[in-house]
C-alpha cells in the first residue's frame, strides 16, 4: 500500500527516505508497527452490506499513515531527512452474497523500479446480519481480514549499496456499527484487533542492525499486536460509492479515502 509514492516521488528518492541504520530489537518492532498500520486491509465501507442477492463493487483506495517511529529512525541517520508518513494505494473489489455475507479483496501488482518495488494482496470476509431486516437504519457487521505485502528498496548504508526486502502479513478482526442519517449517508464506527508480522532481509551493509543476532543473519523478524479504532462515512449515490475513514492502530493515525462504482 505504499505505491502512491512511486507516482509522486522518484523511486530512488523515496527509497533513500527509508534509510535506517543500527536498528535494535525495540527499534525494529517500532518500524514494524508503523508498516503494519499502513499495510492493513480496509475497504472504507460502512457497517451495512450492499444488500440484494448479488452485488459487485469495484474501486480505488488511497490515503496516508503517519509514521513517527520510522521518521525517528530515519532522522537518527540523517537529521535533515523526513519520512513522517507513508502513502497507500490499492484497487478494491467487493462481492456481495445472500444472507448479508460479502467478500472483499484489494490488489496491487508489483510496480516500481530497480530502487523501489511494491505489491500487495488482501482478502476479507464480512457478515452484516442486519441486512436481513430490510429498511432498518441501524447496521451491525463483523469482519475478518488478512493482507500480504512485499516492499523492496535499495539505498546506501555507510557508503554501501544495500538491498532490503520487507515482507508483511497483517491479520485482524473487527466489529462495526453504522446508522443511516440520510438515505445516501451512513457514518460508522469500528473496533477490533490486528496483528502484524514483518520480516526484513538485507544484502549489503552490516550496519542496518545493531542487534548481534539480526546483524549475523542479515535479517530481522517481529510480530506486534494492537487494538484498532476507526470511524468513517460512506456516501451511496446510485452507482457511485465515496468513503472516508480514520483509524488508530499501533498508536499511529491512518487516513483513507475510496472511490468505487457498483455496476450491479
């Protein structure tokens, strides 16, 4: 979900803005928390389902996640550098099924250059039991989700060109409540739990890590967990869906928007 940077920033510049060195175990866990917050599935959808026997939604999601811990690690190496947020961007598909069930997926094929590459894929299953009560303005739902992402980037560490490959898996569950304040507007709240695992492999400088085990293996791994709180609003205007969502997870803030079409 970091791909938007490739559109607005030269890949080599963005890769260098992620430059970090002498990461301890605690440092690395803080980096995994920031990445996991950004690389967690969302469809920016309200608590209600799409209704009907079958439905399809296709769209585009983009936003940014504040990354204070990554920014601190980057500035330890270069006080003039800045990586205070990570952007995210992906394609969304939602298939609505009978009895209030739906399946969500986001996907982005590998994009980038030799300095920076990124790809992601996620799946989610949602059940909205209140969809069985036609005309109810109150909506309840539950969702389980998982997202796999790979970020590859190269930059100079102590004058040595160093390749990095970060593998991320973020899973979670959440419950949602929404209410139709108008026929086309549904604000919603959500609460859940997320777990993120981040594996970083490097090839080049031995100075990326300060931990002896990480340094000897030239790789690091950490698993972190967090509650997630979110609120948003979805506008349902005929075949068009617009959504805006704020979430708080791993002690960082994420802001995401959606534009989607409902062909049937």
